[in-house]
C-alpha cells in the first residue's frame, strides 16, 4: 500500500509539473488572454468569436476509454454580415480552464464556411482531456489571435464555452 501511495504521489507531481510548465510557456500570459475583449473593431468593422469544442466519448472509434483529446472549430464572425476581409486571418487558439491553458495553432477548416461573413478555422491537433461525458459540462474561455496583413495582431475571446461530449 505504501508503494502504491508513493507511486501515486510521484505521478501526480509529474502531471502538475507538466501542466504548470505548459501554462508558463504560453505566447501570452493567462491574465492577458482572459482580459481579451469579446468584440473587437478592425478597420471600422466589428467581429466576435463563435466556437464549437468537443471530445469524442463514442466507444470503438479509436478513442481511449477516457475519450478523445479536445478539438475545436472556431468562427470569427463579422457582425455587419459583409464578406470577411482577406486581410484578416486567425492563427493561434488558447483554451483556458481555470489556471490551465492549452495553446495550439489553427489551420484552415476542412470544409468551407457556410457564410462568407465568417472565417472558419480548426485546431491543428487534439489537446487536453478536459471535460466529461455527462453534466455538469466543463466551461472554458477561448481566445484566438487575429492577424492583419499589415502584421498587427488582436486577441478575441469567447467566455464560458462548453466542451461538448460527442458519442
């Protein structure tokens, strides 16, 4: 029993160190990410962020017994419903779960957006295994970095986003 407890403490210490190390090496501090606005104005146009976050809990789909890693699709939405400007792109995403954060690159989504006033991107790879397959579902903040072709950058946040379980 003593050996089991010793190993458990050792594993918990390693996991905590990894989480802290990952959160400490972010491009932006967590406080700055959480201070990002939920609506931004660029070149006289307003934008907001829409997200869909999920983990796959379907047995037999190649996921582990505790579900898949976290994945995300985001839409940067032009409020005026005019076509999204080609001068803007989104390149990085952060998902913040209390004191932990996941940072990843965004890539073009594998499907075209249904509306030309939205920019659609997806995560390059899967992230942490936050969230559960049953309520209460985990709420996180999501931040994306918007890059203008003049090299200026903007942070845009969507607060209290649900990590959806998929079956």
